């Protein structure tokens, strides 16, 4: 939906329903589309903002073609590995529903499931930085069988009130029953989006 | 405030219908709630250590998955962190806060010196720039709680320099420098980053 420059109304001007639909309904829809998932109020926290907190994941360019590689953390299937970042929301999220998902790609053609876990804690002044996560979500996702194919875990709703978030992405590889993907998983980042509806 | 898909105006009578107007109100409120307010967090990893000793790592003692990235300042003599930042737009006034946490229960006094240099194209990146603050110092007592997040704002020395609101933010390019040292505080300083906020 295109955004139309808001009209300046003048005295005595006949107002029609089509003008109101353009000025009010369509412009609201255009602004909402800009804010909703996929719009300007989607925030990618890229892999480069994370640090390893568990196991020995490795950070570097991934992909099979040298000049097409992108930065990611490689987390292996042998043991639990996790990465952590601090992220500051650009607005007060109290009362706003957000959703978050992990963006990743498989390093092999194996089609097993990768067991991802996303943990978010909002930390306010005076609170301990290592407090327990406020929200934890686990997702199994099939690797798909195509090397380097971009994947997104099912978005999970987040309802946080604080602005500084500790975001941890974690591959639960020790859970061999669920984590059946046998290759490295490339962690590319976490996508956070506003949910307006 | 919940967002609903905006109704279509069928006729001009809808303009006088409170339900239409209140739906518009709620939708504007929903969009207004997610507008940015100009606060920007510059995390620790965007800084480089230019003097002293500090290590970029993860901190926290409650378990691996609760740790967060920070510089660990291991030298009581201080470490200096610099970053280069481009402001996006110039709201009239800004605040700067440093985010840190102590690694011990000691309640002694630590100190942060802050410096901000406003630069414009053609200025030397390592020069004094158009505006600089010298030792804008904040001394404070550590809270005595391990890993307790602290937001601390430097006290700008207006006798030496104008407040940063009045000068430095006329410039798009900023060199930001922080020097944590400790006076009587006896523990490591965990530096998480700097928060720039509109007043």
C-alpha cells in the first residue's frame, strides 16, 4: 500500500469517502506495513554482534564461494553451543508484542532436525546481567538437505517491558533424540519484528 | 494499544461515528508506540581498546547461557576504549550513559573519564575536532552486588567545556572515548557499552 502525502484540508472543501479512505485508511495501512514484520521495524541482530558463551562455536565467513560468503557462527552437532548478544530496543516495548526467530543455514545435505533454543532476558539498571531468561523457546527445524540454504525458525512471541535485552541462541546438540541434524549449523542472526495485529 | 485493520469509509456519516474515530485513535496509538525515540546503544564490541588492558569476552556467573558480551577491564590503571559513530539526525539534546557492572561485592569507588569529539569532513580523525571534552569524570561507589547493571552518566565539566548538548551534537561524526579506572574499588569492571539518548 503506497503512502500518500497527507492532504491539507481547507475550509469549505467537499470531503468524500474516497478522500478519507486514501488519507486515513490507506495511509494507516502503509505505515503499519512499514512497521510490521518485514518492514522497517524488523531488527536483525547479526552474528557479528554475538559472542560465544557455551561450547566452542567458531565465527567467520561461511558459504562455498569465496566472495559470496557471509559472517556466521558455526555450531557443531557434537555438543551444546551457544552465543550471546546485548540488544537495545529503539522504542519502549512495554505493551508491544514482538516476535523473534533464528536465521541459520545448514552446512551439509543432511535432513535431520536442528534443535534451536532462543532465550531472552530484559535487564534493567540495577538488575544482574546474568539473571535467568524471561522467555525461552525451543524449535526443531529440519535442515532441508540443501547446503547453505537460508532457514528461519518459527517466530515466537516476545512480550518484554525492558529495553536492554540479553539474547542467547543455543543449539541443544546434546539432546540427540531431537537434534538429529549431523552437520554444522551456521547461526546467521536473530530477527526481531513488531507484531501490530 | 491494539492495531486493527482500518475500516473503509462507506459514506460521510462514518466521519461522525465515534467507533470510526476511536478506531483511528487506537491505530495511531499503536503506530506511535513503536516509533523510535532516538536512543542508540553502542555495544562494547564496537569499541577498540587503544590503551591499557581489556579483553572482549562474556561475563556472568550464573551459568553459560546467562552470560553477556562485555569488555573485562583487568587493569586498575585503566583501559581506554574508542569508537567512531555517526549520528543520525540531531535532536536538540542528548545524554550519554556508560553501562557497566562490577565483578565483585566490593563497594569502593570507581571512576570513568569520558571524552567526545565532534568531527566534520576534513578534520583529522585523531585530532581535537570541533568539540572535545576533557576529563569529564564520574566517581561512584560500586553497588556491592556482583553483575548488577549500572547506568552511569558523566558530569561534564562546564567550566572547561560547554555541555555536550550545546556544541558537540552539531556534528555528525563523533569519536567517543571512555576510560574506566578504579580508585578504591577492588574488582574487575565489565564494560557493556554506551547508551546515547535524547533528553
